[in-house]
């Protein structure tokens, strides 16, 4: 009678996951060509060149700014910026900030619940609702200007900053709903179900759970709405006069029958662009995450 001796089974070596990731990362097929980086820098410089030229021109005299071709080595002066404060630019900036910030907050308050109803708990025929929001952007602003002007005049709200708040809110709301819907669609359903099990209501879920998760999307949406409101010109130039005039209206004042004051115009444009640049720089990390949210699965 022969006995069979079982040979001890040797453990199969576990592949080194870290080494596999390193080899995959070092694969030349996954590396990006340096020409893409060079092309990106070239495109970035082409977009940044007009901005840099505007800032440089703002530190020149009118005579040096009007030369053809303009000289970048002209003497530096700060007289253009002092002239801006002599013309009292502060009320224009305050009106633009009030209309832009208040309208952006109202857009977020209205867009987040609407996007929640269209993404996490979609209503019936939600695609028709999304198309309706998008269809409101089909009409050019100039086509709607006359009826809006007559309504605002009838209500006695001409040259009122809160008129701009209402118009900017309605103008940016469709864009915010479309953006926030794509961001809220990435929220895990399991997290919301766990919140419901714990007894969280709609407001608590929206404030304590959805808002922190979608903070990059909120930052991207709010910044885009703020930029659109800050740069809006059509409604501001036709519905305001003195009390509610915004920063773009202030820029038009340098184009008069006496000529184009190019150096002072560049100084005013640089000063008006600073709030948008500061807001974008402060929210750049959340802005990049928000704009790329949902792009990679």
C-alpha cells in the first residue's frame, strides 16, 4: 500500500502593484510629447499678450500710447490711474459689485434646487425642462430690449441697480442650471440614501451634504455668472443713467467726440478687470476641479 504525500503548495507571488504602476507611468506610449507643452505655452502667451499690452499702455502718456507703432519702452507714469479717481470711479465699481454679487447669490439659490430636481430626483419630462431653460438663451438681448425697457419704465425702475440684479439673475439662471445639473449628477446616490436613513430632510441634505460635495462646481458656476454679470453692457447702457451706471459704462466715457483717450481707457480697463482676476485667483483650485468634474470617469 503506497501512501501519497501531498507536496506543500507554494504561495503564488503577488505582483508588485507599485512597480506595475511605475512601469505603466514610465511607458513611452503614455508620455505626453514636449511639443504639446510648447504649443500650450504659445497659445497661452498669445491670449495673454493683449492683456499685458493693455496693462503696459496704462502706464504711458497719451502721446506715447497713440504712436504707431506704440513703443513699449516709453516713460512710465501713474497719472492715468490718478485721473480715474479724479473722475470718481468708485460708484461705478460699487454698482457693478452689487449687481454682480447679489445676482450670483440669487442664481445659486434658485439653480441648486432646480438642478437637484433635474438630476438626483428627476421630474417627469425633465429633458423638456432642460430644453426650455436652454431655449431662453436663443433670443438675442437686443430683440428683448424694447419690451424690457417699456416694462421697467412702467414700473418706475429705470436707473435702479436692483433692476440689473433681476435681469442678471434671469440671464444667468439657465446657464447655472445646466452646469449644476452636470455637477449634481456626480453625487453618489448612496450618500443621499444614508442621509435619508438618518432622518435628514431636504434642506439639511442640500446644505450639509450636497453643498460640500459640489463645492468645486458651485465655485465654477458662481465665477462664470459673476463674470457675465460684471461684463454685461447692453442692459446697463440702456436702463441706467447716473445712479446705477456700472463699470462698463464708465469705460465708454473715454470714447468721446474729442477723441480716444487710449492710455486712460487701458488704465480704467485694467482697474475694472482686477475684481474678476482676484476672484478667479482666489478660487482657482476649486475652479479647475469644478470645470473638470465629470470629465474623467
